[in-house]
């Protein structure tokens, strides 16, 4: 991202002058208070909101200068809105991720099916592949949507609050799956403990701008948390894991 800005009008910008790099194959967690601009930033990355200024580049290619099909082979997105509860089977929903590969240079015979079957197996979905998507639990649906993104074979996967509304077990399952995928990951999270344990770097936002960027230990500090969230934070190593545990208090 280079100088990225977006708003509904030029004089009302929600994100302003966002610049940062995401090294290939790493996970970047984007955190911040409600209204900080996290989801708005992602929308410019996966080409929903055209930037008022700046660039989004993947491998040196500006995604806003490419065709929708080309971008769909580079970037996949799993959004908060999920997928409509039509009467598709799990397998059919996952197979939708192959649409960007159907035209143009024709894939080898069986390539689509091979990719779909591999991803279904990787995500533990093979035995339930013929179930109707609308019959699945929230955690199962999120796993299916992540699998759909992965059959696109993208270089970058963008996730907007993928653990939102999930119970603890399903949150951990989704984060474990993310740790196994072969792609560069950008993910917005509300849970700072998940961000600290899963991310190689953390981008902290406030008021549509970058507040801090670096490793979890460098960015998720009491001072930065106070600035970004207007709360006091205490951070301690978790018993047995050593992962940071956060507790918060309102600032008097």
C-alpha cells in the first residue's frame, strides 16, 4: 500500500495516506477501535472501493490497473457478510472459487476438481461435502468460505473479522487453518490476543491512519493500546503458553 486514501467524497476521507508493506508468505493483523478504518482499508485492497489516491500493489502490480479476473487470481477475500444461504452444497460453494480460472488459458483436464478435492481434504470438509451450506453451523460456514478462497489459489488472502460471532473453539480452529495456508494473509481482528499469537506483524489504526506497525511485541504495548483504543492495558505472559494476555480498564 502506497499513500492509500479513500472516502465517499474527496473532502470526507475515512482512510488517509496509508502506506505499509506485507512480506510474501506472512500474516499481518490489522487492529483498531470501531470506526478506525480497518474494513475500509480492506475494501480498497480487494477492489470494492477505488482509492481516491495511492496504490495497492501485489508483486509490483497495481490491482486497480488489472482486470477483475486477473485480480481474482491474485487476491481472495473472506468477508463479514459471508455467503447467501441458497441451497448450494458445501462442495458447490467451495467450487465457486475456481470461477476466475475457467476462461482464458484453459486449465488441464481435471485441474479444477483436483484443486477442490485437495482443499476440501486440507480443511477437513471431504466427509461433509454434500451437505447443504445453509444447514452448517457458523464455524463450519466460515471454514467453507475460507476453503472457497483457497481454491482460487491466490497470492494474497484478505479476511475481515473471520472469527466474529464464533465460539472459542471455532475461533481457534479458524486461526489454526490460517496458520497452514500457503498465501500472504491480511486479517482484521478485534481480539488482540489472537492478533498477538497469529500475526508476524500488526498494523494498528486510529482515525483512518496508521498508528503503529511492527511485530506484535513492538506494537501491542500499553502505550499504543491507550492511544488506539482509549483504554488502559495490562499485558502478562499466559500461563503455560507464554503468549501475551491482555486485561483492560477504562481510563478515569
